[in-house]
C-alpha cells in the first residue's frame, strides 16, 4: 500500500464540524457540535448508545446531511455537495461499518473489489489491488471464501480491507471492536495503528470502549520490528508525538461534554467520564 495523498492546502484540518445540528421526529440528537480533526490524527468519539456517534461518521462521509451547520472534509464542504459530487468524494473516504456490511452472496474478493468495479477499474488492475489490501489485513487466503465462512473478527478485517481499496487519506471506524473477544479486538487495533503510524491515515473512531482509545494513545506500530510497542520504549519525544496523535471527544445529551488528551481522561474524577473507565 502506498501512502495516502494529502488533500487540502497547508495545515487545513482534515475534518471540521462547525455548529452542526441534526435530529429526527423524536427530537435533536446533536445540538451545535463543533470540532476539528487534524491530518494524521485519530479522534476517539466516546458516548453512550444514541448520543450521535454513528451519525457523526455518516455526516463526515456525506451519507447524511445535517439540519444546519457546516461539515468540511478534505477541503470539501460536504454538507452542501450534490449527490454526483458526493459519489466522487466518497472514494477518498474509507468507512468501516460496525456490522461489517458485507454482501453475503459475494466472495471476500468480490466484496473488497466492489468499489473498484463500480468505478470501472480495469479487471487486470483489480486482483493485485484486492490481494494487496487483503494481505495487509492478513486474509489473502480468504479471497474465494464467502462471508458466512468467516468469524466475526475476520469479517471486520475484510471490512477494513474494503475500506482501504482506494487508499483513502481518511478512515471512519464505527465501533470496530464491538462484539469481539479481547484477542481479536487487539488484532483490529493493531491494524488501525499500522494505518496511522506507517501510512499516515487520519481517523475518526466511534466507540464506547475507552480501552481502544488508550491503546491508540499509548502504543505505536514500529515498522522496523513490525510490532506494536509502548510509546515509552522509543523515548519521551516519541511517546509525546504518538500521544498527541490521539484525542478524545465525549458526547452527552446532544452536546460535546469533554474534549481533550488521553491523560486528562485517565486522571479525571468526573462521574460521567469515569463510566467509560469501568
């Protein structure tokens, strides 16, 4: 896999939400949310069920339009784009859905290749690219298998491979470790670390698992040893650099309740934040 091409000019944030409101007949879900995600940064979206985490990802991908406010991604005002423009824009965004969202009647290879065929990429180019991303998630051997033949963790890894097929500079993760056992969850976190530390991918990750965020903040993938190691092993400078790549944003009752660094969350005495530490 090659390093994603940088979009935008200078130090423009990769993602910006400005005074975003979204709601349905039952009422407002998000009320005036404002935040930014910088290039190569991972922003962890924490919150209880129904607080708007998945809605935020869908707005960043142009799958949902806010009632008001502005969403800018890679220099594009997504909230004002027409559907034809959005189709081209979404090729620059990888989306890992919580449920995997694989087509049951297609093989793993066909699922991963789906977007390429939609874009009419030459067939001789498709298989090498599909094998490359499946190799990245260590599932090249499943190319001809159906999703029903895979475990839950393997399906999640195929979903990540499919999200990477266009080498996007941004990947959106919706509860990537939900429902997985601890060992499989660590495999998924390792993949996310590799994408961040080797390929410079910017990420917005929705979860209710605080430990996922701490793993991304306190560890990094060492390309020389091909292992996940604690930041402290590479000295204070490296530790600070890696910790700075991960921030937390916590939703509560439609608003941003907290935004800050990993250490602030870990040391907080706030009762609501401490719920996620359990």
